[in-house]
C-alpha cells in the first residue's frame, strides 16, 4: 500500500470513528424561506438547496448545512430557522425510548431502525429460516467503497428461473430514508409467516411469482449515516463519490444523488437536478457515472419486470413518470389504474412528480426504467411530513402496515389479477314470493341471478380459464348456483358471467337496508395467474332517493358561507357542479360550507346513505373537505367515511377528502344508517372545506348529491330533478330528464306534453342510469307554447307527478325569439348533449348537441362494456345548434343488434373541455 492511500485510509477511519465532533460539523437545520411564486422555488433548487417542502406563494422549507446558511447570507436571502439541529430534534423526539437491540422490526438501535449490518443480518436470518422460499443473497453490483448491493429473491423455487411474472422492490436510494428498506424487510417477514401459517393467497403468490428485493441500493451512504450518527437521525443523502479527487471524504462537497444519475433525461435542466458538487441533488459528472446506478440498471435490463416499487421518504405519495417534465406518459391510464389499486387502503396521493411533489426532477429511476425497459416503475414516499426522515419509534410499525397492502397488491399486479368492479341483480324471473320483480334489486323473498363484472387489473398476463365461486356465511342467503365460468380477460380488460349467472335466494325475513357479504374465489389456469379472494357487498331492498341535486338549478337547496357555489368548469353530469371556490381559490385560514337548507325527515327508515360524485385538488393533509351529517338540524355534525376519504390527523382523526391530482370523478357512497338514532326528523348534510395558510389549489367539486333510504313501508314513487325549461328559440327538441325511485319497481315513467293547449301526448321515458329516466319533447315551431309534466307509476299502482298537479298545473315554456336579440345572433348558452330522438328507434335516430363557441367535436357510440363502435363526428365545428344522424351501424357498416348503447360528446376549446354521456335504445 503506498503512503498516500494508507494516509487516506487512516483519515477515513478517524473520520468515521467520531460521533459528536463530526456531528457538529455535519449539523443540518430546517429553515423557511419566502417563495412568492414557483420561479423562486426553482431558483433555490437551481442553486442546489435541499428543498423538502414547497408552498408556492408562501414559503419553502430547506434542510440546510452550515455552508448552505453561509451561502444564503452571502446572497442576501432572508430565512427563519425552524429547527436548529434536525438530528438532535429527531433524537429528542425519540425521548426515553430504548432499543431492545433485537432483530425485531421497530426495535433497532437507531431510534427503532436497524443499522446497515443489522438489516443484512435480518435478511440473512430470514433466509436461513426459510431457505426454500428465499434465495441466498446475490450481488447486483459493487460501490465506490467496494460494498455489495445485495439482492434476495422470494419464491417457491428461489434459486430457479421459472418464467413466472417478476416483480421488483427496491429501497434506500437516498441514504437518509430509512422507511423504505424497513418496509421491504417487514413485507418479506410477513410473506414468510403467512406462507408458513397456510394463507392461501400468500402461498399462491410465492408459488406463482418471482419477487426480487434490493432493500439497500446505496449501502455506502447508509454507512456514512451509521458511522457519523450511530444513534440515528443522520441526514446524509448521497453516495460517497470523491467529487474533487481530494482522497478525503467531505460532507460539504462529495457524493452524488443516485436518483438524479440515471440515464434517461439526465441533466435535462438545473432545477430537477444540480451540476454543483455541494448540492444534495448533484447529478454526477455524467449519466450513470455511479456504480450503484450501473448495478441497478444492468440488473433490470437482464430481467423481465413489468412492475416495480422504488421506496423513498417522505410525504405519503405514490409517484410515476414523467418526472423530468410536468406531463404524463402514453401509458398514463395504466399508471392511474395501477395507482388506484396500490393506494386503495393507504390513500397515498398518486400521480406524476408534477402532480404530487409539484415539481420536476430529472435523471430518476422512474423515468429510466419505464422508458428503457418498459417497467411500470413507481416511487412510494413512505411516511407523513410530520414523520420526516426519522419518525418516532412508535410510528415505525404503523407505517409498515400502511404499505403492506401496497406491496402485496404489486405482487398480484405483476401477473393476472381479477377484481370485481360491479355487480348486477337479475330479478326478472317470476319464480319467487317477492312483489318487486324486475326492479334490479335484491328484495326479501327473491331468487335472483347475480352477474359479476371483473377486471383483469394485472399487467403481466392475460387471465384465461377463469372460474368464479361464491360463498357466504350469511344465514339469510342461499346459493343455488355457486360456481360458473367466465370468458378470458386480457390485460386491463373486463369479463362477466352474463351468459352463466350465479343464482342466489334471499330469505323473506331479510329487512331492506341489511348488508350481505359474498366471498368470491377466483381461479385460472394461466401461468402466473391467480388464486385470489374478493368480496361483494349487496344491500337488501330498493333504495329510494328522497333528495337529489345535480347543481343545474344553482344553490336554491343550500345555504352557504364563504365561497361555496356552482361552477361550469367541470361537471360529472349536465353543465354545473358545486365547488368550494367557483370564483377563485378558497381563502387562506378559512372554513367555508354549504348546508342543506330544508331538513329531510329520516324517521322510521331501516337505513340511509348519502351519495355524490366528487373530484378534488387540495393541498395534501393541510387542507380538507368533509361531508357531514346532522340528525338535529345542524346542532351536531358527524363526518362521513367515503370510498376515498383518508384520516384527517389534524381534524380529530375524522374522515376527510384531501390530496392532489384527484381529477377523475369518483362516486362516493357514505353510509349514515348507524347515525339514525333518536329524533332524525330534521336531518341535514353539509360539505365543509377547511384551508390553512399554505398553498391553495383548485379545490373540491361535487355533483349529483343524493340522500337515499331503505324502508319496509309502501310509498308512492319519488320524482326529483325535473328541469323547468325556460323560454327558448330552439326548434330542434327539448330534453327532459328525471330522477325517479320507489321502494318497489317503477313499471312506467312518462313524459306528457301539450302543444298550445291541445290534449297531452304521452312519451315513454327510457331508463338511462340507475335512477335517471330520459325523454325529449319533439321540436316545435316558434310562437308555440308547450306544457309538460313527468309521471311515474310503481308496481302497486301508485302514481306520482311533477308538478304535483300534473296536467292541471304543468310546467310551461314558449318557443319564441327572445326579446332583445336578433335571430342570426342566437347561440346556445352552454355546451349540451341532447337526448336522441326518437328513442327507442329503428334503425335511424337524430342526436342533437349545442356549442356556445367553436370547438373540436367528437361524437362516438359505445356498447355497455365501453367498447367504441362508431364515430359519427370528429372535426372542428362552429358555435350553434347541431344535429347528427346515426343509422345503428358500426364503423365497418355492419348493423348492430337491439340493445342499450351509449353515446358520448366531447368538445375541446383552447380554454375548456366538455364531456357528456347519454344512453339510447335500439329496437330491431
């Protein structure tokens, strides 16, 4: 060994042997800097500062070294010190906690986390205990310090390449992010214990998947934190490249951020990575310059992964490409589908880097592995902002539990994976004692067919040779046909058993509002496919909607405080939706609400629910929207749990809607049955948004808000949401819709209209959705007066009309030139897709639509599976009233069979996007 190398070795040994002395030199503070706009944030990042929290328009938080603070002072940039010493803060927060120093997760010597050696020892010990399920560790590469990047494979034949779907899990690319590798160790141990306990799904997964674990991508960086901060709290992020070739490791100038060093779009700009040695995000001298990134890229290139998780900390996020720009890939739909499954239970905010961390990053693993190798590679950011890089010891196990379902689901998604998306009840057979046949609901005493719609959500294999078996422990249910076959389902496509339905019978002692559970066991013969279990929940009885508001009539049903109102920016149906800030962003430090104005009497009902369609873009955790129920007219309020609520930690752990990038309308079902105690005659609901002093985004949108009940009492049909058409110059037709429900079957729904006082003409209304009925009054000449009302009849002969007086006092409007306008200047006031006429039809129908401004228009026909059949319009069109003709044929000119079809209008302008869907019936 030459003298220089020997001296360097002694220096490094001396360096790594000191704890408190070197901690002082390596102290990091959490500081806050005013950043009034995005450009000011990007300037901080361009200058190499470690921005860990961005609040555009307010401030950014930075983990700053002593050198960083000196740079800020020299540049005249003011800052506030929030935490003077982050490492000491983490140590103090751990308090009197003492490690048991065992190989038990959560019991490590570093505030509950393991050291580098202990992590490897944990995996080696697990492998020694389960040698037939875990391979011996294998090297994928070596580091600057000649440490090995170790990999373990988990499978039923771990040392054999079985050509099964391959799934990859990696962690600790950034050395300070301890949550990721710990989550992988926790998952590996859970798999082994579950397999040994005989859990059938786990057995199937390990028998039909090859799961690869690389818990520590950056062992050199881990060793730095171990050596300098052995008790935990170390904040070293990078690897240990000697950037200035000084032969001495220096915290201020050495190391490369490995997650800025990958090949694709390396060095795209100086915001998403840095060219400065001192930056925590230094990207290295060239793409893939580091042995760690070389090892990982080479390993992935030699395998056949379809999905992977690359763990980081923190933020409770799931991030996918692109990172280098604020845009989505061509596979954005696939990423969204995968993300929805992976975050189903932990409610992590999911999306691209721009949609989650609200900034661009380049040279990252997500982009590289997707672009170069076709892997759907995603980054979970484990832990909340409060947890930080070193959460309290008591938080370790809960954090690992939060991502357990994510890890397990990824293994399923790597192959074929069936999951029920919806179900249909077929009660058209008159073979039972129920009086409610053919209403599409499971009523007491009925024998019905059950059709399940299932989607192959996996991206690794087609699902073939599918059988589904249902079972139940509910004594009220009898299963008459329990096992059926399903058609094959290609990747990301649906299948159903409509040709061979299950048969079930419900005891007459059942009560409307009861919830029944059926277990579904899926089996298939595809290689790498599945054995899995699903659950279907069926509510007994026919729900009756007693309130409905689609926002088309403004705020007439609501009292609002603050900024709540209606917006035409987005709508789930129609043209309007409720929004917490239609005139701009909600105010900071504000609480705004919209409250049902007139109470609903929910006395003597068996069960009740609130439903709505929602989309939201809210600062995660800090800002929330809650849907609440009050049984007493607003004196007390209960926050309701929905399909996509998360736990609002700062709101007494109440269920809240929060997070970015929830741009798709999602149906929310919120049960209030358990809250129906005492006097509930003055029941109300409200939507409430609470904003802090941070960043404000687009807010919360709600549409089609409904309250429904289940009752054993006979009642008249309920008709809601019938539009009152205003005087109009339109001579092409007048769509009328209504929401109609009953505790039994609606056997007839009619639209009755009269022209200039003549006898009423009756038009049947077509059921276009679960409670929605549609029809259209034919177009009339100008100077015509039209009267109309809607009528519904149930199977007991009960009749309801809206208006209540029916033909005696109907709604009225005129077809005429509106005073003060010229005929040539008349244009539609809003985008609208009209109900086709005639409907039902054979074989030709007219579809009208209205454009208030020029737009690029597409009008397409789909079947009920969502498969496109025909494109009728696909071009730029002027503003005005338009009509298109469809001849009941597909794009190949073939006549289509009788059935229900969907037609969809999309209109795109430079500033607005409109979309509306309706149904029509072809009868040959």
